[in-house]
């Protein structure tokens, strides 16, 4: 099989995993989970989003969470990422010292309206302005939501995804994220879209963000890896879901991705033991089901 020798796993549980949970997660639990993940061997962790607490109450303490975890993340060599929806979010993130910012634009107009109450074109104009204002202060990456399927039935054309990726690269983004926001993709669709994108820009330019709504996230991961893609976002425990997309389930679970890659001989630098410790912290302090296959199977230095 045509597999990369190394895959970068990017952890998003503290942001995408936590944002859709109804019961507010205690501040100390958030901090403990992030500190535990900081020891797992990740290069990057998305730790929060700087959004209106009215829209996403779970992120109301984002500034405090960053302040309480920044030193541990830095000492472990972990770069911090955060999602930002607007100029206010960027200003706060820059002030907090976040290393890279994710700006989301949906390929689907209906989803973009539900998510940020703007058309994709309006979001693109704002992103262009943000790059012009803050591009010399922080690294931006563009996330193309619903790139592999729209929950509102809108057709997602490969040509449109190519156009929006080109827009991001021309603005100076080093990476564009391709997000299966509600888990509608299948391996054939992933292969079709990513073949076109890799042909145009190469595999190093893209991050895959896959949800497991229909149980196909690992299969979709493998389909993308066959094309040389080697950067994947996941959430420990399989937590997550978009608050503005009907039927959205959790992200692909980090421990399941890690198990698959390890069994196939693909290096990640991520510790299964450390992930299992994070799962146990979530079980104790977060009112949400752990849906991964591998959670709890790992013990210290032993697989049972």
C-alpha cells in the first residue's frame, strides 16, 4: 500500500470535541485534559475557539484556559491552535499568544449562513481583510467546512472546493483544511476530491478533518493516506460535532486513528498510554459518551 512513513496527528478535542457538549465542563477538567494531551507527543493541539459565549457557551472561559495551559504546552514543544470566526476573535487570540488560527468558511452556502450568518463570499472577504491586518502577527490556516458533503442537501462541487483552496493559498495560507463536517464522506468521494486537490497543490498543503457519523472515518483516513496526505485532525474519545449542522456526530477518535496507524507501521510520535489517561480524565469530568473502539483497552505499557 502507498502509505506515508509518518502521519502528524493534530488533536482537536479541547475545541471541537468540547464545543457541542450541553453540560458546561468544569474549568479544572478542561485544563487537566489539555495538560495531559500536552504530554502525549503532539506537535499541535487546537485548544479552544474565540467565539461569542452566547453562540458557544462551552468556550466562554477560553482566555483563562489558554493562560492556564500555555506554559505546559510550550514546555512540551506543542504549538497551539484556535478557531476564530471574526476580527474580535483574532484580536483576542493574538493577545493570548496563540500560534496559529483556523478560520472556517463553508463550501456550502446554507451551512455558512447557519454557522456564521454570512455567505461564503462575505466570509472570504473578511478573511482577506484579516490576513491583511494580522498576517504578519500570526499564522492563519483556512478550513473548508462541508467540503465533502452538506447537511442541508446542497451539492458540493469539486471545482468549487478547488477555487476556495486556491483563494486560501493565494492569500498566503500554508495549509488548507478539508473538513467532512458532518461525516457524509466515503472513500470514493475522498479519493475523488483529494486527487484533484493533491494534483493541483501536492499532499503537504492539506489537513484532513474527518467525522465518524456513519462509521467511515477510518476508511476515509486510509483513502486520503493512499494519496500521500499525512496530516489528520482527530479528537480523543471521539467527542465533537458541529452545533449548527443537523445530525453532526463526533470526530474520528484519536485513539482509534493511532491504533490503526500503529498497526500499519506508520509513525506518529503520539503515546497510546497518554491518550488513555486523557480518556479517563474525560470520563471522570465530562458528561458525554466516549465512543471510540480503543478507549480503555490500553493500560500502562500493556495492550490487553
